[in-house]
């Protein structure tokens, strides 16, 4: 699984902690560390309907969990 997030976000940090405690592997992409990762996240966010409600609510959309099959969720509970 890939997670788009930022260490500036308490929800992202909490999600990483839960996954680490459960030994669930993931690839964490901190979108605030470099522009290429930010651009990749924004492309995904701007083209995927999964983010429609997030954007309507005025949220950024992190953490965003991308499963191996491409499904996108925003709740770590889906992996518990």
C-alpha cells in the first residue's frame, strides 16, 4: 500500500503509528518533502473521483491510502 501524507498532519502521523504497531507494510510518500511527490499527489487528487467529497469539504485528502489494486481510502481503519 502507498500512503500520501505529510508529517505536518496529526492524522497522518497517527495512521503511520497504527500501521507500524500492526506491522502492516506501506510506502509512505510525504508530499511536503519534495515537489515531484507533491505533483504526483495533486495529479491523483485532481483526477480521481475518490477525492470529490474531500475537496468539497475543503480538505486536502491526506492521509490517502492507495491499495495494491488502486482503491483509495482515507481511513486507516480499512487496514486494521
